[in-house]
C-alpha cells in the first residue's frame, strides 16, 4: 500500500497534471475570434491584426500610448458623493462601486492626466468602460470639470476619450445633471481659447453622446466604434423599420458629417500632435482684442 501511495500515485499525477498556463498568454479577438499572443496584441496597441478590431482599453494603457515616452502625471479628482439615493436593485449600489473599484483599481469611470504630447503640455481625460460600463455619474462630472480647470490653468489643450453606456441610473437625476455641467466645463475651455478635442471610442452612447462627446472642436472616432444616443435595437423597435447597414458606426457617421475623421489607433498620437500644432499656431497668431479706453 505504501508503494502504491508513495510512488505510483505521484507518478500518475505528474503524467496527468496539466501544465500551468498564464491566463494572459493569449487574447481572443471579440470580433473574429482569432487567438493573439498577448505580447503581440499589446505591441499592436490592442488592435487585432486579422480583422482590425479595436479592443477597449483602460485609461492607463491609453495614457501610456499617447504621452511622450509614456510619461504622465495623474490629476487628482475631488471625491464625489457616493450612493446619494441609497440605491438598490439586485445589489446595493455601494457594493457595485466597491466591486468596480476592486476590479479596475480606479475610483470612478473617468481618469485625468497631464503630460507632454509632441512637446505640448496637454490634459487628457479617459472614460474607462471597464468601470460600470463607463456610465456617467457625479464622479465622471467631477473628473471632466477638473480636467477643464486643469487645461485652463495650464493653458493646455483638452482631449477627452469617451466610452460609455450612458448615464448611471443608480444616481438618478444627479447623473443627468452632469450633462449641462460638462457642457459648462467645455465652454470654460473654449472661453480660454484652448482646443477641445474629442475621440469617440466603442461604445459612446446615451447622455455622454448628448453632451460633451459631441461638442469637440475636432471630432475623431476609432474604427467600428458604436456612437449614438439610443442603441440600434431600441431605434428599430421604436420606428419599426430596418436600419441601414453600419448605422451608428464610426464610418457611417463620417459619411454623414457627424465626425471629422476615423483614425486607427496607430495613427492617433501623431494626428493629435499635428492638430495641436495647427490649432495652437492659429491661436497664438490670432489678433488680440483690447478694451477701448473710456474718454
């Protein structure tokens, strides 16, 4: 018995034991199902080399891809009121927030950073879809206002990357109040004569689309991004008609004048630098208005 237990059984276990494979060794494309070596996927900026699908990425990856040398400083966002309605559905809202923070390492669905982009001091705000589907609540409103104030104070362009399923229902009317609030924040940047650039990523929907997502001086979209207010199925069920092919996708919006350009992720950084170069030059060369002296 000891021979079977101590010698034969361990040998059998060694033969049958599966090799430990790191979970992040491969990535499966959500669009075409292609398995991609994780290192190659990261080097391709999280874009599938087979079908060109642009995978959703978090704010840390986005900042690292854009800022010069991947160097940036996170801008501290004031803490927003939590669970103002004491909301509960299948789970308490407080528990959902706790789980989202544990999973993402973020405080809320928008992060703000400042750094150099092509040598220009630039403020970038990124909506993180992995945090409760990027839903817009008071925390997102605080982040956008903070980003706008930082841009004005630094005399820097503001670039916002949107990705959201809409307003955060658990915060009720307070989430909807972020629509006019964010619009005022955008006007602060405009009043200072600074560029406000929006990059629409997949998906950008609901109250985000109805506010700051569509107010950019320049509107850019990533390929294939879903962009709209209500989803295609909701619209089809409402009007009871079949929608055109590619409706609400980035390319469709480009054809109909809703966005200025659709850019692959690999071209985004250099294009943003060129835009800031051009707009910055025009702003610096603009005639200064002086108040008339009173007689």
